[in-house]
C-alpha cells in the first residue's frame, strides 16, 4: 500500500473577519445575504475548496462571530484589530504557524467577498508551494484570495501594518503570479448596504 501524502501538502484557509464595518454600519461578518451570515458563507467556501486547517480571525463583535462558527476553536482573536487588516493577518499567520505539521501555504480570504466561490479558491490553491506568491485577478485587476507560501509568513507578519495587510509586501514581489478568475465569478466586495442585492433596512 502506498504511503498517504504528507499532511504538510495541505493548504490552510485564513478568513479575515475582524473588521468593524464602519462604512457598512456594523461588522460585515454578521451581515446576512440570502438568510446566511457572510462569515458562514465564506467559511463554507473555504471548506468546499478543501482548505485545512481553517482559521477565522475575529475582532469586532468577536463573541457573536465566534458563536456562528461550527468550530468556535477555529477562531483567532486579533489583538489590535482596530488598527486594520495588518493585525488580523499577523494573528492569523501566527496561529497557522503553531499548528502541527504547518500547511504548505495559506489561502487568505476576506469575509466580505460573497461572490468569490470555491472554484476560484481551488484555482488559486493549485499553485501552492512553500514559496508561492499568487493572487486572483478579475479582468486584470488584482483581488482575493491571496496565496502565501509558508516560507514567507514571518516576513509578511513583520511588514503587515495598518489597513494594508500584505499589500505593501506584495508590491515588492516580482514573482507574484496573477491568476485570472473573472470566468468563475466576481471579486466585488460588500462595502456598503447598497452593495447587496436586497440591502437591509437602515
């Protein structure tokens, strides 16, 4: 019998869901689309794409978001989440680095991208190696998810600041691979209530 593939070939899912959603009027993780909270929808997308383990970074309304997770232990609280996405990314990568047999790469997904389906995540995850630097693009415009090889996690965490997350680090990478995904879905985010098909009453 052949040996099973090593667990280190896994691609982790890192869902950033800590924001307060100031422009929206509340944490977008709790916003419902078609009767389903966005955090649950995004988590299902990562699961369907085969990501393991999955960590959900929480901050604003942390207890309420955690209560929506099938496994509350998958939640990672981001200290200083108020300062922006950088704190969430640092917390998430640190949590993944501490998991047994750390995954080969992390697929970073955002909670406010309900039209990014598992097919898109699967396409990006197929590029996973410890040195991978890749992200989805939509009609040539860079978007999410972003694939970050394990070898880069310490460097990314050291440079992730404010609300820019890994943006500045990615801007320095000549090896960044953009993978076109407009044929599979839209990378449009939910920024304000009017971005939803049926905006909730204000």
